């Protein structure tokens, strides 16, 4: 027979474990949001670089086309460099929402014939 001093011990353990589970789930959610934002940023950078290189081959302004393609992918073109027919771009997208913080996630890509 158990003594009265052990009553409720399992409840405290369950509450502690539930708290840890919530903490872990919040952490996984944040990491998932960052990974998703990074994948979106990389896709936008790749597409913008390819568009810039294609525009350069056609004799157009590569960085203007990269800006248009980045905006179409909900990204901001942060940098664009053209060297010959090669284009290098850097873009950023909004990251996951954090209380009191605004995060941006960036990526870069290069495209060209060489």
C-alpha cells in the first residue's frame, strides 16, 4: 500500500513530459519554417540567375530580368553581378515569424554558359 506522500507524483511527471513535448514541437516547427524559407530562397535565386543569363544571351539587361523573376517568386533581389555572359544573383525571402523579430533568409546562385 502506498503512502499518501506519493499521490500525484505521476501527474507531475506527465505535466513535465507534456511541457518538454511542447518545447520540442515548437523547436521543430521553427526549424521546419527556416528550412522551407531557405528552399524558397534557393529556388528563387536559381530561377533569377537563369533568367538573367538567358536575357544576357538575348542581348537584354540581365539584372532587370533577374529582378522581375525574383519578384514573381516573392523574393527580393539583393545583389546582381554580370560578368560577360555569367550572372550571379543574391536574393532573400521572408523567414518564419518570430515574436518581436523579422527574419529574412537568403540564397545565391550563378548561371551562364561557362
